[in-house]
């Protein structure tokens, strides 16, 4: 038999925390995956993968993969059998539950995988406890709160509906890096004549997609949106019937007229001409779509920013129509029923952005054990050293991961997790409406899926019967909007998902009308002389949050700054990047296309390599939704 005949192709999908949820064809030869390919039959994936998943086989077959559980003995993590590790976990958690109550156990789950089966692990902890869980959302909490306040619900028009737009504003969004499968849809829309604007304080590849780039001060977007709104009113670009679907239209109009366009523009640090150009592009011809990025709402005024953008869509009649929308989130769990997950409300919640601080402060009962599923809070949550102090001082910390992350290094027990190419799961997407299955293409000896780990634990604490079913039975139970058989055959568009969100401009609020914001939010504080730059640790093509592929570089992180903000450091020089919280060594990179008040570094660097921006970033909350204001840390460059 030729090698070609011996090879198989398995259809699966990417379960990473990414809007695109790509279909993958995994080529397997002799039990080993040799190539990952984007599924050409998937309407969004269109046959290509992003750089980081193209390179994923380096992670899959990395010598750094964990293949045996580790237990801390005499201070060091040492190999153990699965039975030893699970027995220890079951014994310890049961004892703590008896002595201190289930609230003394904190199950922290993050977005390492967006597979729905991770909810079954939540279900276990609810059954066993309920235990303490997280509150808020580091990723999109502020924007979620905004859209729920305005629309009563969250969803987006079909991704391909974008080609009906006459104008598209990419507001705080970097599609090349964070959602590359949006690019072919944008290209199609442009081919059909759509004009594109980018609003982003950072100059990135998205500038090349746009006929207009507005570069406001970070967080200046509320002022910018108010200036645009006032211009839309003045030029007759608002919808004459807007009061039919908007509550508080008069109050909103008064709010945006509280200052002149020139004053708002000054606050946003843009020219009046830029405001007018944006108002013309967005307002002159309907329908027009705003694609709201996720980065922008991780700010002190992040929720207010999204509310201001919702308002632009509402007053112009662009929400609830084809080719329009203010799209932040596609309801990725819309085809699933996970209501069984919580058997009872959790006894306590801890704020995710304040992870370390809240664990340390919790009393009555104190947090005695932390179980981390698919998360790397030390590297990925702000104030890394608070997370370290919190974990180091717990009696028992379990980390389930496929590699020894900054967080896993602090564990009492590390359990080796299966990767996305070994999991058995089902996913929806937050950037489109397709459903897909995740298949165990291969297995790695010693690694287990979260569900298998849950089963092992459940059997040891008297819940074995409840978790005896195979993964497929849980998938079938959760997937209520489509048939699992169908989804196993091919990607299926969630039949429940609307083509046009809030069609007919009917909203899920108490009045059925959308709510316009009425309060002036606090303006972003100007940068101070002592720390003149705002640190932005932003997504980079080579990593998925803290998961780097092919591998995380050992070199110092590059800090990209405007040459005049480089504090005299030459391009390529080493310097200290200091905040009020701490310091890290960086290589200075000059970039004249950037604003003078930002320092750009990659997101996801590890503390062990001295590349972790969160080690010098204070934990701050967003204005609503308990998100993290991650990009508000004032920093400066100084000599080593
Ligand atoms: N390559 C890669 N892709 C990723 C990830 C990754 O780590 N690497 N992470 C994934 C995750 S976790 C998520 S949540 C998603 C989204 O991931 P995000 O990284 O949130 O991506 P974007 O939505 O593109 O948002 C980033 C953009 O927001 C802009 N921004 C920041 N502050 C402001 C502001 O005040 N105003 C305006 N107008 N813009 C601002 C930044 O300059 C940047 O261009 O993508 C995923 N995709
Ligand atoms: N400074 C700064 N910090 C940020 C951001 C930023 O832009 N700037 N972005 C924020 C955002 S948007 C997000 S969403 C968070 C992401 O933060 P996290 O969700 O904590 O980050 P990840 O690195 O995606 O995933 C964590 C771990 O999950 C593991 N993992 C993957 N799949 C599985 C699985 O199936 N099971 C188990 N048990 N483990 C698995 C990975 O190996 C990885 O180590 O970070 C936030 N932190
Ligand atoms: S990380 Fe995102 S873009 Fe890359 S393969 Fe996965 S879903 Fe697709
Ligand atoms: Mo995220």
C-alpha cells in the first residue's frame, strides 16, 4: 500500500477562543497528523487556517507536552500515575467540602477551549458543590453588558449579510490578526462597492482595508461617536422614525449636544475633518454596518464605548436591517441548552479580572482549593503577581493543561489535558453562526480530555453514574437547535440564528424598544508625564492568548512606540518598560505610524520568559460587565 493510500483525512474543528471556529481537515498518516488544512467546504473557513493554527502541529508534537500527571512532593512537581493523582484530588476536595463547605473550592475555567463539553466539567463542580466560580468576563464583559442594556439580547446579522452593506466601520478591530476569516467577506463587500473605515488608535494591517483611518486617543471613542452623532443629526442622516424603536432619543440627542463637535473632537484627539468624514461614510447611504472589536471594550469606559456605537446604529435606523447591525457577538451557544449545568446557584462568585486579590481576600470560608480548567490566569489575568501570591498560599491547586504554563508551575497537581486535535466536542462560534464537531483525530498516551478527567473524578466522589455517558450523549443533550447527526456530517448553520438580528427593529427589552444611553461617561484621563504611554498588550498572529506556535520566542518582547516617544532609545535598543506596578525588559521598536501615547507589546507572553505584560498591569474593572480594563496601564521607557 502506498503512503498516500494509508493516509486518512479527518474532519474536525478548531475549538480555540477565536471568533472563527474553523473547520479543519486533519491529514493523518501512520497514526500521526502530518498536515492541518482549512476545510474548503466550510462556508466561513474557505480552505485556509490562521498562522497560529497552521503551526499548531509544533504544539501538538512538542516535547513540552505533558504526558503524565504531576504531584508536588517535597516542593517539586514529580510524575505520578493517573490513579494516584485523581485519588489525591478526590480525597482532598471531599475533605475540604466536609470541613469548610463547597464554597472553599474555586473552579476557575477560562477560554483555552470553547468546546461545549467544558460545560459538563462545570456541571460536575456544580453537582459536587456547588462550588465557588468566577464572575465577570475578562474578554468581552463590558461589551456584553452594553449590548444587553441597549438591545436586551446579543447577536449579530449573518456574517455573509455584510456584503449587503454600503458602508462598514471596523471600530477597534484587527481582522488580519484576530479574525482572519472576516477578510474574504470584507473583500466581497468592497468589491460590491462598500466603503470601509477603520477606527483604531493603533495602526495595523487593517489600515490597508480602509479608505479612512481615524486614530483617536485610546478610549476616545465615546467622544468621537458623540461628535459623529451630532454631525449625523445636523446633516439629516438620522432616521426620521428613530423614536419608534428607541427609548430616550431626546435625552441622547441632548447628551451629544452637551458640547460642540470641535470639543468632542479635541477630547477624542481627532480633527473635525475626520469626524465629518466618518459621519459621511457611515451616514450618507444606508445600510451601514459597524463591526465592534473586542479590544476596544477592555477599557475603563469600554461598556460606554459600545453603547455609543449601538446608539449610532439605532439613530440611523441601521440596526435590525439587512446590511446593517452593530455586531459585537454572534450567539455561539444559541443552538445549545446548557441550563442543566448549574444544579443550584453558586454559593459565591469571585471577580475574574481581580482573580488574585479576590482569592486572597475571600473569607468565610477562605478559598482552600483552586481547580483551573483551560486557563492560564498567571499569564493572562492582570496583576500576575497577585495571582501567584493567591495560588502559592492555597492548600491545594489543580491545573488541567497540556503544557507546564506559568500557572501550572504553581500547582499541587497538574493533570495533562488533551489538545484540540484529541478532544471530543462540539462548538459554535462568536464570529459566525455555524456549528461543528471536534473529533479526537489522534490520542496522546497519558493525556485525557477534560470530560475523561471529570469522569475519573466523579467515579471517586460518588457521582460516577451521573457522568457515565459518553461525550456524544452530552453533546446530543446540549445541542437542541440542530441534529447532532447533521453536524457530524458537515458544518451546519444554526437554524435558530437570525439572518438579521433584531429584524423589524424589535428588541428584547421591557418596552420592545432599544435603549439609548443617557449618561455622559467619564472621559479617559490624559496620560501623565511620569508615565506617558499606555501599555497595549495586543493579539499577535503567532499566539492564541498564551498558546504560542510554533513556539514562544526567548527574546525580550518588542515594545513598539512612536520614535518621538522612545525616550531617546534607538530602534532595537534594550530598555526597561516600567509601570507603577513593576518593570520588564523590552527591545524598543520605532514605528512612526503609531500614536505618541501608546506602547504596543504582544499579548500572551509568559512570565517564565520575562515576557508577561500582565506582570506590570494593574487589575482594573471596566465600567460595566466586570470586564478587565487591560489597556489602561501607564508606562515609561527607562534605562536598564
Ligand atoms: N492571533 C490571535 N488571534 C486572536 C487572539 C490572539 O491572542 N491572537 N485572541 C482571541 C481572543 S481571546 C479574542 S477575545 C478575539 C478578539 O481578540 P482581540 O485581540 O480583542 O481583537 P480585536 O477585536 O481585533 O481588538 C483588538 C483591536 O482593538 C483596538 N483597540 C484597543 N483599544 C482601543 C480603543 O480604545 N479604541 C479603539 N477604537 N480601538 C481600540 C486595538 O488597537 C486592536 O487593533 O480574537 C481572538 N483572536
Ligand atoms: N494584557 C492582556 N491580557 C489579556 C488580553 C489582552 O489583550 N491583554 N486578552 C484577554 C482575553 S481576550 C482573554 S480571552 C484571556 C485568555 O486567557 P486564557 O483563557 O487563560 O488563555 P489561553 O492561553 O487561551 O488558554 C489557557 C490555557 O488553556 C489550555 N487549554 C487549551 N485547550 C484546553 C482544553 O481543552 N482543556 C484544558 N484543560 N486546557 C486547555 C492552553 O494550553 C492554555 O495554557 O486573556 C486575557 N488577557
Ligand atoms: S484560531 Fe481562529 S482562525 Fe485560527 S484556525 Fe482556530 S478558529 Fe480558525
Ligand atoms: Mo478573549
